[in-house]
């Protein structure tokens, strides 16, 4: 169901836009996320509850527009014969995607451990509860989801997809979360990487194979954002980024193969931007930053062409310079505007500048082992592009992201660091997760150049079995040699990329998803008590609890509401009195009015062990039974559920 949800709506629109082959499958998830996110925004306006219905309606409308636009823009191609289908090549591309999906999914499944496991981290309280909030309210709009915590706009595309999947299948929220992330990481991400590699090297099976295997070879993505945070929305946005980059390059005419219509490419790029932005705006800002070198290159070429072709070069040059200045000004405004508040960009640098540069060159992320195979191939690809002086925009994109990573990981706090990397909260892991987007294309160039320069000539010179292969076989000795050698080298590339860099990232992530009696968020005892809440707490009742100790997640798991659904949410009026003085309800006259106003009936007490090891108080929830304000309903180990008896409850 998750695969269908991610691919069918987007594939319908891509098909209507006359996109075929691998590109259709690569674009489908990015277009689908846009459809889902826009549908979630429009559904409340039309007074429609969040479901598959608004998604289907928006899909049909966008597909109709895409069909009409592509028919008009490609009318000159109406009589052109369709290109014959190469089934062998199709099978090769499919095998490449399958290999990538297997390599990535085995790591993700190993990290999750169980389908119903969930990350025991700070941000997951908000993410899981937001999914439940969408289900309860029937609204997945990015303007309403954060009202759960008293906030304003919050990009909710990831939450919309998870809530839709949970509603369609009846799966629990943790299962829907893990399956969604599994499809994004093991299918959407490698397909996008393959699509981007095709823009540099052409639509060849060897390119798909190399890019697919490389997509599974980074510890920095997709594993890092499923470990640190957890940053699920950023994870979705970054997974779609290679597809958007490929469309941008195609629209600028920089792709390896000329497209049928630049206008259609632009429309497709605009079709994926809402999804990436409503997954996480920082992913869109990464796209903007990475497109600067290609845009400057196109501007330089256009300027040179215009100046050479006119009698008044200075006037035309002035116009082009003005256009460049306008673009720079627009970028500066967007860069300063689309970012979190400066108070939220508090993450410190974590290493020296030398270490940061070394980690870029070795594709090792933050403190991970060196990715030797990827390092060698990416350096080879970088040298190849510089020597040939072709596709230098890829080098520019690499330098942009490398520079941002070095700044965020090693520069001291100050206006320079905040200007460049405040978009990503000055958070090193967020930028580390973007490094594979620029390193992978270079590594693909290095691998394919080696293949074309050395392997193919040798295969042609020394074909296997030239006296053994029957004449009726569909492939000749040279092709058989290429296939056999290709499979051997693909196996070596898999072995070379699935080493300590990826292995340590998977081990680190798996520790976050394990539930024990000492888990930082929810322990085994606490989960056992939560599982009994539907039988003990009636629907509509409200519980008080310290959200920092994980009790707030009872809402995601059971639908039973608490006063505070996120660790940093705004407190409703009177909640502070409950949290600090509830155990004095029989003697403090200010407590009971707050209890009645908030309709608090139960207390879920998980003690003072909090997710970050601190203690945020909530002393009013201690010793409730001894204070005579509540009776014990249920307990499991140190986890307790109380029913209030004070205040006439």
C-alpha cells in the first residue's frame, strides 16, 4: 500500500506529461508528495476530511493539466514514431533499482528491528503525536497540524503520508512510520540518485547500476536522519532532492541528453517543489544553493553568446549584469527569510576545519569511518571533470555543499556561520546528510569513466566463449563478456561500499529503536501500561503527565489525550498549576478550578527519568495517592496510572 501511495499518483501525472522509462518512476514519488501536501492544504478549505479522496481529485486535476500542456507543447512530435522498447536495458535498470532497494532496506529493517518499533528520541514525540492529531482532526494542513502544540505553520507532508497510510491500512502509527520511511529510503532515494546520475552520464544500464549501488553506500543518508533527531520531515525532503536537481539541470539544458521540451521540464520541476518544501523548507533551500553553479554557468554562456552577437555589446552586457544582480538579490532575500528563528539555530560546531575538510573528501560524514571506495571514485570523478572541463557545474555543486558543511561543523558561533548555515539550524547532521547528494554524482562519474576507458575495450578485445556461445543466443561473446565482467565488478562495488561507514551508521540507528527497561523515552513497563489505557481510560478523558518522560506518546499509541502533547508545546491556561500543585489540590484553592477547566481526570506518572536526562520539574504529579488526591488504577513497574478523586472528579 505504501508503494502504491507513493508511486501511483505521481506516475499518473508523469505519464500524462509524456514522461517514460526510468524517469517516470524517479519522478513519481516527488510528484506524489506534492499532490499529497497540496491536497492536505486544500481539503479543509473544501470542508473535506483528510483521506484518499482529496488526493485522488487533485491527482486527476493535475494530470489533466499536464496532459493538455504536454499535448500542446509536443504537438510537433505528434507524428513521430515511438522509440522501440529495449527490454534488455529495461531489465538492467530494474535490476539496478532492485539491488539498491535490497541493500538499503536490509540496513533500515535491521535498524528498526521490529515493524512496531519507534525511535526513542526527542523529536519523535511531536512526529508520532502529529500523525494521531491529523487522524483525530481530519485535517493534514500545514497550517493546522502545529496547532496541536500552539504553534503556527509547520511543514506536514511526511505526517500527511503516514496518517493516510495508517488510515488506509489500519496499521498502528509506528508501523506506518517505519514502512513509509522504508519506501522513501529504499526506493524514492535511489531512484532519484539514478535519475540525477543519468543527467551527467546518460540513460545507460551501467550508470543505473553504479548509482544504485552508491546510493546504498553512505552512512550519512538515509540512515543518519532516521537516527539523529529523529528528523523525519528533513529525511523525506532530502530523499526527493536528487530528483529535483535532475529536473533543474534538465530544464537548464545541462543534462547529458537533450529533453523533448524545456517547458515541460520546468513544469515538472514546479510540480515537485511544493512537496519538497512542505516536507521541509531546508531541503528546498539546499536545492536553491546547489542550483547556483549551474545557473551561473548558463548565465555566463548566454552572456557570452549575446555579447558576441550584437554591435552594442556593452548595452547587452549591462542588461545581463542587471539580471544577475536581480537574481543575487532574490537569492539573498530568500536566504534570509526562509529559515528558522535564530534562537533555534543553537547547535555548536563539532570539529576542526581540517577534520571537516577531510570528512568531505573521504565521504565519512561526522566521525564515521572513511568510505574508501566512494572516496576513490569521487576523487577520480572530480579529476575527470576538471581535466575534461566538462559539466563543471557538478564540481560547483560539490564545492557549495562542501563549503556549507565545513562552515557548520567547524566555524565558531557568529554572524558568518549563522548566515550560511542557520537555514539548517546550524545543525551539523542536517548538512552531513546532504553530502551524498553531491558526492554520489562524482563517484558515479569516476566509476563509469573507468568502465568506459578500461573495461569495455578489454571486453571487446578478449571476448569470453567466442567459440562456445551458440549462434542462436540473443547475445554475442562480447556482450556476454561485458555482462559477466559487469556483474563481477558490481559485486565488488557492493562489497567495497557496504563497509564500516554504513555498518556503524546502522548500528547507531538501531540503538535508538530498541525498547528496554532503561529506554530513554518509553520503557517496556511503560509501554505495557500504555497498551492497557484504552480499557482503563474512557475516550474523551484527559490525562496529565510529564511529556519529557515519554508519557505524551500515550496519545499517539492509544488516542487518549494529555494536557501537553509535545515537549516544547505551549501550555493551556491552568496547566502550569496542575503540573506544579496538583498534589496540593485538597489544600490549594487555585488547583481545582484549573483541573475542572482542563477536564483532567487521570494522571499518567512515569516518574522523573526524562529523555535528555534532565528534570523539568512537574513536582505536582508526585505522591498523588499519599496526598489523598488520586487513587491508583493500574501500574507496571514504576509506571502508574491514577484516577483523580479530588476536585469532585
